[in-house]
């Protein structure tokens, strides 16, 4: 191999490595703009002589905010059961999928609001377990929605490791705490 071919190949590899191997700057995503405000232009109360000043007055329509239901208003029901998760996981196991299918069948015939509480065992930080509990609750919610339960009936909350059902420090107890607990309340 000649020196010039070797130098050209080396330069091409360096350039390719820089283009492919360099970390990219994260893309900036634009947030949705708020609805346009109703604007009207009105003359100033006492404009200075010879000037054409105007005041821009913005009027905004009232915004309706959905009120999240208070978790303490929900109660357990024997017709819906909790599902359980493996350590550090939030995917729904086949046996628990059958439990959710039975829950969905009952929920379809009863007009109730649903709260799914994501919970974890005591291992891990508070922040990590709250995030994991949220992913568990959302996984159960998404599964119920896929089974035909209206998404607007379902709320989720994560308690992380703060509400254990068993407090022994062993695997059999920790397995009971890794769950998505479903509670309901009558709509209205």
C-alpha cells in the first residue's frame, strides 16, 4: 500500500469516526402553543396629542381543568384483583394478564371509576421506586385500555415503597409488595 493511499484511508476513517461516533445534540421539541387569546385593540384613556397610542387588551377564555379523583375515595372490590411483578420489572406476566382480563370483564359491566396504584418492595431509592411504581400502574392501565376499558375512567398513582402490604425483609414478602393494586368507586 502506498503512503498516499494509506494517508487517504486514515483520513477517511477519522472523518467517518467523527461523523458517526460523536454524540448528537438532543433535538429540541416545541411544546404545543396555547390556544390563541382573543385580542381587541382599544384606544388609550388619554392619548397624548398627536400620538396614536393603543393598548392591547388580552381576554382569555376560561380553561377547564379535569380534577383528579382523590385516592382516599376509592375502595377495594372483590371482583378486581391486583397483579404482581418480578423484581425491577414492569412487564405483565402471562398469569397476571389473565387476571387483568377477568378484571376487564367485570369493569365493562360496571360503571365505576378505576384507580391503579403502582407499588414496589423496599429495595431501591424512594425516587426509583416511585418511578417504577408509576411504570407498573401505567402498564396495567394500558393493558386494560387495550382490553376495551375507556381510558378516561382510569387514573394511576404510584406509592413506590411507601405502602407495603407485608413488612418482613424476605423475598416472599417483597413479592407481595411488587404490584399494581386496583381500587374502584362509583362514577358520579
